[in-house]
C-alpha cells in the first residue's frame, strides 16, 4: 500500500463517476491528504442494485479528512457539466485535477449492439471525457500542478480487442485518444494528461452486477485500492515532466518500489490466478511468432478434443452434477472442428459429440488448441474469455462454473 504524503492537501479534484467503485476509491485516497473532492455523478437517489450515491460518497470523503461537493452530473449533458464546474470553482476557488472515470460498457458484437447502447457508450466514454476536459481546462490552466487522468487503456490495435465488442472498444479508445491528443496540445502549458488502466479485473459493485455476483469472479479480482494508490502516485508527480503516458496500475506501483501486491487481491489465496483486464496482452507480432514457433516445435499438432471428453466422462459423478447443474455446448473450431456437449445437470452426467440432448445453459466457442489448454489447466476459462480466446453465449454465471469443474477434474486425472 502507498502511504499518503500530504501533497494533495488543499487541491481540488473533479471526479466523474465518484459515487462508487474506482472513482470513489481515488476520492477517499485524496481525501486523506485533506483534498477537496467534487463528486460528479448521476446517482442522487439509491440505485436498486448498486450501493452508493453522491451524498453517501461525500460523507465518506469528509470522514476521511477531505471536503466534498456532491454534484448531480450527467457527462452527456453540457449544461449539467458546466453547472458543476461553476459550482466547484465557487466552492473551492478552482480545479487542479480532473479524473475522467465515468464509463459505460456493453460487450456485444456488431449485430447484437442496438444503437441506443452504442450511443450511450460513445456519449459517456468518448464525448463525455472530451466535454468534461474541455470545460475544466480553463481552470486547470491556472493550477500550479494540473493533471487530467483518464481511466482508459493503452491503444492496443490487436484485432481481437475489436472483433467481439467493436462498439465498446471504439468508445473506450476514444478516451485514450483524448490522452494522446491533449497531452501534446497542453504539454507546453504544463497540464499533464495521462491514462491509467488496471492489470487485472477490479472488484466493484458494477463488476459484481455484470458477473451475476459470482464469488469466482470476485476471488480472481483486485480491490479498487490498487487503482487509487496508482492514481495518487501519478497525481503527485510534476505535471510539467510526466504527461502523455498510458500507465498500468501495478507498473506504476512497481516503479515506486512496491514489490508485494498480495494485499490488493480480494482473495490472497488466488493472487496468482487473477483475471486479466481487457486490452492488455503481448504485441500482435509476438503472438504470431510464438504461434509459428509452437507449430514448428510440435509439428502443428494440437491436443485431442476427443481424448479430453473421454477423460471428463470417466470422472463424472452425481456429486459433480449436483455442484455444477448446467449443460454446456462446445463449438470447437480449428484442426479438430466439431460440436460436443457436456451434461452436468442430469443423473451422473454425460458427454457426447453433436448437439446437447436438452437446451444448453451456456454455449462456448473456441479453437481446439485453446480448448485442450483450458482442460489441461494451462488456460483459465475466465482468462480465456477476457482475452477473446473463448466466446460465451447464454448463462455467463454457469459458464464460469467451469473453473470449479477444471479444479475437480485436474485433481482426479
């Protein structure tokens, strides 16, 4: 954990989406220094599924040692943002730091993305980030150490980050392009513009809702504290010398001398089994080289899908069926293309080639070589899904129960 230094005392932070999650965690970290926090978010009334409002967040900020100004802000609405910026300047005399945290997500492919959802993501992520930055900049330019920090990813042009959810990727990369452009535009004026992105999944209330409250997903995540600590280190740097960077949370901390990240894990026993976040992987050219190298070393052979199902069938039991209670359909592509099913809902369970005899709870599609790696324990289902190697339709919560299945089968095989 990073200790507070007091460097943000008296500084005013305008944070979008600060009523909960990572935005609130950054606010609370700054509040310990005695900072002023503008809680700019939509949630004035309690959400039916997500805890926290701008007012409850403001109370927590003040309890932590800061001053808070809760503002009802929709980053899509220019008047709403302008009013909040005006109120912030009246209350605290200016704005020193802007955190563009507000974001909308929908991981849908092109044909399943309705335009209302498309417009929401682009209006909140790209347009909202540009708008709030534009309206805060006249005040940031007056600050002695001005920072804009966008919670957005590095601009990774690997095609697999586009093909499964191109609308979301474009909207999120729009935030990153604001960093790329504004950092250069305001470099001479010493307004630092940087991006921060997590290495792993971060457990927030919104993430729990998206994952259906899965304990498995939570266990493979880190706490928002790691993002708050990384943001604190960035925001306390000299704005004239640190700008235009696309940073990753644990890399920022490592550069500051932090070597032990165990305390950031939601479940420390799973610290080596964390779920990677989107947009982070090796360079595309390295992926191609490694793939060619692997094909040469194994003669182009890929593990036997039929053998995997044979091993699974030999280890099925009523106990396993009782724990999983799901039917899976596997659509395997590549050198061993075909359809397979795994019934873990009836009797002692069964496997077979072709379509499942009953409606599948979840359909999983992947290349045969990834399939073999997954059942050999070399590739975690959650990681495969997050990195685009595994596509899932149907009940995501039941699909992710495959983590338990892998552990059970690996122990018996």
